[in-house]
């Protein structure tokens, strides 16, 4: 029996049976509510049809995979617009769908944090002109392969481990939030929702690899934005129209965008711009889930177009999700007799089930599933890519293509189970703001890593010793921001990045290493597009890193 067949035929019934047993272990009314009348058969039909379609996409693309490059990079066959939507979907997640509207509808909430999203567009030229050419022309499969060629094997392995650790934790977050939403909407058990979402995302990712991930992301982004538009249209209609919404929101200062404070501990406009610039620098230059998509298009020009598309999408969709939050706030202000949930993060699914008709509600709940699964599938595939390329193939040597595929699928399955288990464990934690918690994690774990990439790309002096010392200093600076109320937590990523870059450069100047060939490895020595100077994927994976005595940054 093929491994992919085993996953669908063997794993699915086992996990579904386990989920059912979890539900049945609860009180009778809780178990029965999983398919009870609160959600209805029409909504369940829509939701199940959507989830079945995602698994079907995975099965369809499993037929075209013959190597690790096919499984992890889709064979370079992805059009620019699909790659762009996939980048957007990967960064979106259920956190955007639920927690961003909560920023506007919560007491004292407004639109101030929208300026953070604008930095994604500001980041696009930086990525396209400096980072993208290096990743593409060196023909790497992971971002961390570049760090070995620029610095040393140890830098590659440490950076890859940081990425893997963060993504496993992130999988738990992006699964938990929609699980809470599904439980609130249907009366089902949160653990059941976690298991079902984790299982289905794992199945289609194991089957179809990156190609399935990207094309399901395309569908999921469309469903997600469509769901938000449906909720917005219904809520504005119930309020009495856009003019009524504007009057209510303006009188309560709900649409404030720009604020000023000289104090760096306050989330004013300049703090948000600086903080989110570095948060996005971390995400779009060091995160394998994003960098991997730069490598799935046929050429560098297509990859650049995908980056522009992602950046351009962040502005209107940022307004969409905050406007949705404002309209839901106005709806419940005008209808105090209608019960609302106690937590702002749960208002969207609550409104869906109370106000949208059957079928439409199922579609929006599917959008919440989509938000989680579009991030979850990316994490699974990219973690597997990092393990296969940065550890297995690099340390054990070349493998046959069929062996690469088999190991990649087994790893994806294990990672899916691990991420689902993380979400189950996090279900018992009291997380009051998942949006802030997510950005806090990103700043803590990624600030130093982005500083290493700055040293690698923009300097010729930096070496591997300076990079590792800088990484430690960046981590310390990030931790200091968390314990010192002088700086807002959004500045943690900036502190980590700049400290790493500064300390790393100074240490490299104090402890220089013998000069080595940096041709094609920095912006100062970049080779022209189409050059044959760069090594192919296998040689990049298996070539020995510079020795401790001769390596340089």
C-alpha cells in the first residue's frame, strides 16, 4: 500500500473515531451538540463539502511528485498570482479573521494598528532588490542553506532549529483560535475541533506537498475574504447603512488611525511603524514558510510579482477586517437585547451563528477553518523542508528521489500530529490577546535571526563568530524589552534585530577570520541573473561548510 493511500484510508477513520470518543466523553448535551440543531445540517453540509474539497486537492497533486523538489517547491510551476495569494494566506491565519476585528470592537478599540500592516508594502522593494536575488540565484531550498554558504554550517543549523521551534508553537496558536470559534458557533467540544482541523490539514499536505498547499491556500484566501465581506454586509445592513455606521463609530473614536506619543512604551503611530517594520522584516526574510514560496515560481520576475501582490493586498484587507470589527461593535451597541460573547475574539463566530442564514453561516465557519488551515499546512511543509534539507540531506548525504518523498511525507505526518498536540495543550492556557501574544513570540524568537540575515546580505566583513555572538546578544536584548516597560513589546523585534547586527559586526571586526570567496553571497558581490556561477540544489545541500579556521562572513 502506498504511503499516501495509507494516510487517507487508514489515518482518517482512526482520528475521526478518536475525535468522536473525546466528544462522547463529555456530558451528554455537549457530545450531542457536535452535530446538533444549533449548527444545522445545511451548515454542516457546506462545511464538510469544503473540507472534502481540500483533501481532494491534496490527492490530485500527489500524482505529480517525483522528488523532494516537487514536494517542497512544487517543481517551480506556480504562477506568480497563486504564489502571492499563498504568501498572503500563510501570514493571514485565523488570528487575522478573529483577533483583528476584536482590536476594533473591544472597549477603547480603534484602527491604530492598521499602520503596522502598511509596512508589508514598504518591505516589498527591500525583499525584491536585495534578498530575493540571493535566494533565487543560489538555488537554495531553505533560507538557512544561504547562511551556511555565507557563514558556517553551525549558523545554518541553529537558524533552522529556531525556525522549527517557532513554527511548532505557532501551529498550536493558529489551531486553537479557530477551534474556540467553532466550539462557540456549534456548541461542540474545542478538542474535537482541534483534532478535526489538524487531521484534515495534515492529510492534504502529506498527499500533495507544496503544490497542494499553495492551491488550497488560494481557495482558502478567497473563502476567507468572502466570509469577511458577507459578515460586513449583513452587519452594516442591520445597523441601518454605512452612514449610520460612520456616525456611531466617529462619535466613539472607533475609527482613529493616527496617534502621537513621544513615549516609546505607548503604541503610537511611530512605535507601530517601527515595530511592525521589523516584525515583517523577520517574517518575509527569515521565515521558511514565506521564503519557500519565493522559490516556487518559474523565475525571479514571477517571484517579485508575487511579493508585490502580497504587499498590495495587506492594505485593503486590513481596512476590511477592522471595519468588520467596528460594524460588529455598532451592531451590538444598537441591539443590546441580543446577547454577545464575553470575549472580543469570539464575537465574529457568535455573530455568524446568530445573524446569518443557514448555509451562509456554514460558509463563514468554513472561512475560519480556511484561515487556520492555510497557515497550518504551510508550517507543516516548511518544517519538513527544513528537517530534510538542513539536517538529513546535509548531514547524511544525498538520497534517492523516492526516498526523499517518503521521508518528507512521514515527517509531515509527524509534524501535523505534533502541532495538533500543541494546540490541545494550549487549550488549557488563559491567553487574553492572541494577536499580541503571536507578535510577541515572533519578536522574541526571530529578532536575532533577522539580524544575522542583515549581516549576511549587506556586509562583507561579518563572519560566523560575529553572527552567533550577535544572535545571543539579540536574544538578550529582546528579552530585556519584555521585562522593561520602557519600550512597547512591539519593539522587541527591532531591538533584537538591531542589537544582533551591531554586535555581530563589531565582533567580526575585533575577531576577523581569513578572507574567503564571497562571490554571489552579498549584495556587493551579487552575480547577474541567469549566471551559472551558483551551485545546484544538491551541491548546496551537501558541500562542506567552511572550516572554523578558514570560514568568513
